[in-house]
């Protein structure tokens, strides 16, 4: 068995893994990153990047490479549905804690296919000095004195390499091997999605739409059209799980049927021709897993995932990959300080991501728009300031609970009862109030109680 040593070993080198690798390498640390895949390669993911995600690419120094891939800058968000079309220009943002304070603010979203996006991130990490390797699957962790002190990985011939390090970063996605091996795979907070995903690329023939990220909702369907690199437009449909059917022979006809049921989306795609097959994702669940312990941490989907409906995953993987390295790099040689820094990092991510996780779970219910939602978007149609507030939730500038002033909430609730079937609308309002209270308590508990103990932890110390 080959044996090596590094300051940090990173398992998985797409979004979270490369972000951590870039920041550790910039801090002068010896980083080895391993991935079971080969690059450039695609992965099962759509890829809308809100302006705050673009700001994260900028913070990592990867933005020039990503922009060179040729995706159009999306300066307008369009939301269409029953009796409304809300068009909003993105307000300029800079990611919070942006290390490049003199960089221009970001005033656009991007949609960049993952093969190019992930390759741009890897090239940036290689430039920063990280040692990234492909075709190596981590199968075991090395433990010493209750700490994780390295990994064992195998190449395709079965040859085993052992890498010892002060920190093992599991950036290995939703089916994380590292999470399983440290006993953190079972989430402490989880919500099954009510929606499935069907998506495909189309050759775009509409120049006037190339700067617009559009979403339409009709009945219980939600469909998007995001112009991306290669002259393509990515069209994602998220039907309720009850309408999704598995099996390759059903995928294509169902996708076409869903598009036909959203007339504005069908019109958007008129004249566009398909580029490749339709891909699907079923059985999605949003979750938080315990994401740090003695000598290990789980950034990205390995530790926390949200349904794609709000398109937040890449931003959070980049951001908390970078911030993990920022927190851990100065204390890698001090076990006690390192474990404390990892704990604080995890807690910060939990408090930042919990509100949008809750909001995402509401949207992922897989139901038709509620009367309250319809009234909100109708009001936003004629009120640009309100439209901007709604968009600020998606761009993480404003937490969802601060989207609506109380008085406006009451006005919209009254309109919901007046303009829709009153009894179902009232029942719906009761549910919204109940969910709002539950979510509030969940946030209060998260702030007050901190993270739950590690799986298998000693009740008195909280340590495994
Ligand atoms: C259908 C769908 C649509 C989505 N759409 C969007 C969107 O529009 N916008 C958005 O922001 N987010 C979206 N997301 C979320 C986004 O894909 C993820 O949040 C993001 O990919 C997380 O990055 P990551 O680096 O944590 O993990 P991943 O991108 O999953 O990368 C994990 C890497 O780990 C490697 N790996 C796994 N196991 C091992 C092992 N044992 N040894 C070595 N390597 C290993 C894999 O090969 C892989 O390269 C979507 C997700 C899905 C499922």
C-alpha cells in the first residue's frame, strides 16, 4: 500500500471540494483532493447560479474561467403564473465576507453546465497549488485515538493508497461515503420532497430571451427555462411526485406533456430543438446531517441538501467549502482548536441555511400555488419594490421570514379569502400560520440549543 501525508485530504472535488481546496491551498496548506470520477464530466444537477452564487465564484477566483465558457449573463428574473408576470432586474450583490472587496458587484445570474463549471473550479484549485487526483474512490477512514486521521482509497485496478492528514473533508455529495463512515449519514433534520425533476437542454433560437431566467407555474406544475452556455436553454420541470412515472419509455412523453401543460413555457421553447436526452431525479429529500467531528467535516451536499426548486445547493457548497478552509487553516496543527473551529463553522452554516431550507420545503410540497402565493405574485406584478423583496429571498439577501411586512401579509390574506374559494383559502391560511409558527420555533431552538450531539456521542460530553 502506498502511503502519503498532507495537511488536508478532500474527498470529492466538484463544488464544495474545490472551494475548500482553493482556500486551503491559498493559505499555504498541502492539500490532496481525490475523486472517484474523471474530469471534465457531467453530474446529475441543473445549475442555475443566483448572483450570490456568482459572487462566490468570484471570491474563489474562478469567475473569469467560468465566464469564458460563454453562458449569457441573466440580468432579469421572470416569474409567471395565474394572472401575473413579474419581471425583476437583479440588484447588484457582493457575497458577504467577500475577500475581494474591490471587485465589482455582481448584477446577474448564470446558468453553466456542470462539466464546464466543475472543470473551471478544478483548474482554479490546481492553479492555487492543490494536488487533485481522479479515479480514486475512498472506501475507508483511518482512525487513531477517536480521531479521523486519514483515508484509504482505491484506483480502478484495486491498488490502495493511504493518505494521512490533520483534517478529512468529506465533499462527496448526497451519498457521502465519509458521512456513512463517521456514522453521520442519518439526518437529524429531513424533509422528503413532494416534487420530482425532469430536465433537458434545447438549442435556443430566441435571442431576446437569452438574458432572462424564467419560471412559470400552472396548476401543480412548475417549469423553468434558463439560458446557458453552448447556445442552449435548460428546461426543468418539477411535477408533484404523484405525477412522475419511472421507466425510460415514459420519461420523454411525460416531459413533453408537462411542457405542453405550461403554455408560456411551450411558447418560450417554440422553434427550439432538443439537445440530448431527458434526465430525471426522484426520491429527493432535503436534510441536515451532523457535519463535523474530531478530524472531519462535511461541506456541500455531504452534510446538507435542499430540493433544487430554489437552486441554492451550488452557492452553499462553494460558500461553506471556502469558509470551512478559512476557519480550519489557521488551527490545523492544534486538535482542540481545530475541532472547535469545525463546530463553529457547522453551526454558522446551520443558522444561515435553516431559513432557506424551510422556504425550500414549502415550495417543494408539490401542490398548486396557494391562494396566498397567487395574491403575493399578483401584488408583485404591479409593485416593483415587492417584486424585488421576493427575489431577494432567492438571492439570499433577505431571509424569507422578512419578505413581507405584517400589514401587507394581512392585506394579502384578506385578498386570498375574497378572491378565491373562501373555505379552502381560509383553511390554507390556517396551515400557513401553523407552519410559520413551527418554523419559527425550529429556528429559535436551533439558535438556543446548538447542534445535536454526534451520533454515538457520550451524553455528558457530546463527543463521540
Ligand atoms: C436534479 C438536481 C438539480 C439541481 N439543480 C441545482 C441548481 O439549479 N442550482 C444549484 O445551485 N444547485 C442545484 N442542485 C444542487 C447541486 O447539484 C448540489 O448542491 C451540488 O452539486 C453540491 O456539490 P458538492 O460538491 O457538495 O457535491 P457533488 O457535486 O455531488 O460532488 C461530489 C463528488 O464526490 C465524488 N465522490 C463521491 N463519493 C466518493 C468517494 N467515495 N471517493 C471519492 N470521490 C467520491 C463524486 O464523484 C463527485 O464528483 C441540484 C441538484 C439536483 C439533484
